C-alpha cells in the first residue's frame, strides 16, 4: 500500500539544458543551413516541449515558413499586448492560413494586472519599460512556463544591441534557439522573393520593425531598422530578449508626468 501511494507524478523527466549543451549545439550546427538544422532538431526530438515565439512583424514570415516547411505542428505563440496594430492582427491570420500553421496560439496580459497597474491604458506614455513588463514580458513568461526550448526570430543585423547572436543560448534555464541570428537583410529579402511570402501591410509605409502601435513609428532612410521602436526613449528592447529595468511603481499615479 505504501508503495502505491508514492507521488511518482512529481518526477520531472524533461530535458535540462546547460550552457555546455548550447555550446555543443553551436559547434555541431556551425555552417549548417537553417532548414537542415531545424529538420535535425525536430526529427531528433531532443528539444522537449518547444514553441516558436513570433511577433508577426515585418520579417516573421521567413522563420515561420522555415518551421512550417519542416513541421507545421510546432506551436507558434503570439503575445497580444492589446496595443497591437490592427494590421498586425490581420497579418497573423494571413500567415497562419497561408503557411498552414496548425498550432497557433495567443497569450495576453493578465486583466487583473492591467487593472492594477495600467487602469487607463496609458502606461506606455510615461513608463514604457513597465508597460512592456506587464503587457509582454509577464504574459510570455507564462507561455514559456511549460517549455524546455523556444525559438526566436532575433537577428544580429537588426540593432547594435543584437550583435553576435549565437544560434543556441541558455535563457532562464531553457534552450533558446535563434535560427536566423546570422542572417542579413539581403538573405531575408531573397527568401521572401523566392517563396513569394506575404508582407506585413505596414512595411510599405516605412514601418521596418513593428511592435505596439503607441510605441512604433516609421523608420527614416539610413536609420537603424529598429529606430522606430520607442522613439525618444533610451530603450531598444522590450525585455523579452534583453533585460530592462522598469521604473518603480509608486502606485502608478503621479509617479511621472505623462509624455504625449
């Protein structure tokens, strides 16, 4: 009887990735084309629970097409901050349908957290770090809670803050895969053309990197592709890929004068 009562369901048999694993994978797949790398990773089933995290931005179709061509059942997670452009939401539907993604899901901010920390929806205007934390970072943390690995669309050329992105790294105990880390803009453009992929509707209007509507502006000729994100703030990342330091809450009322 005592043997039958043992809590065997508490045993965690999921893979536990270390920096040594990431280093070994970087060495193994050095010089291997992205499609072949993804096929090997998915076929070998060594990633545990894995998902693609996609912003469905201007370059997202490339990674999603690469993944869908190998295994369209791989989960694809989108964080809807509830501040997205309508064009982004429509583009997501287009790509899901066009690429045949079979396991696309959405995670959103916690309504209770929004009520407590962004009741009027204007936190972006005076505390963009804090806004990103509650609308993007925390929801994605929930989505990643059951994952062992996740796939990112980051690329080194996008910004000076993204130089030297490895294909494999360890992120909060999980294996983070950056299949396009060493791709350049010309590679992406060639892939779009070769596979006739749909473009984000806002790209033609000068939005080269698309995030939340209030914090995204058009990019001027010669500017960094991410220059239109959080323009006017000393900020270039939302906190998903690089740590940012939110300002103190101070009850969120009167802590800072809103900037319009």
